[in-house]
C-alpha cells in the first residue's frame, strides 16, 4: 500500500466516532471485543465490523490469548497521519504569525494617527 493509500485508509477509519472511541479506549490498554462493546448501544457484529476497519487500517492488532483475541492500539498509522497534518499546522501557524504582524502594524499606524490628530486639535 502506498503512503497516500495508507493515509486514506487511516483517515477513513478515523472518520467514524465509534471507531475513534474504540481507539481512545485502547489507548489505556488492550481490550477484548466484549470489553470494547460495553459502552456502545450496538450489536457485537457491528462492533466487530468497526474492529475490522481499524485492523485493515493498521490502527489496531489482535493478539491470541487462548480463546481470547485482545485488541491493542498500533501507533504507526497515527504517527504517519500526524506527520502529514504537521506540515499544514506549520503552514497555518506561519500564516497566523504573518497576520499578527500585520495587525500589530495597523495598530501602530492607528495610534500614530490618533496622536497626530490630537496634537492638531490643541492648536
């Protein structure tokens, strides 16, 4: 899978709030499907479908522990998505810094105009 396809798959998996909640739960440690199902008002087959989407995206893995197959969070796809987003964060941060500088310049010019106008009023 190409880097672009991996990002597409990661963001598609993250687009669903249930899947994001599953990842948030797994951030505190591995869990069984039954444990992941507990906070949701959905069926076991529905949660299994969400898990499969996360698994295909590489966001989780499933281990083998006797009859159980605990799920655990995998950080690599999230790190790749964060890296991709970081470039845009830097871009917007630069744009906001530029905007701040322009606003400071406008405020300075406005203060000079006000002071000049006040001096002219006293004459």
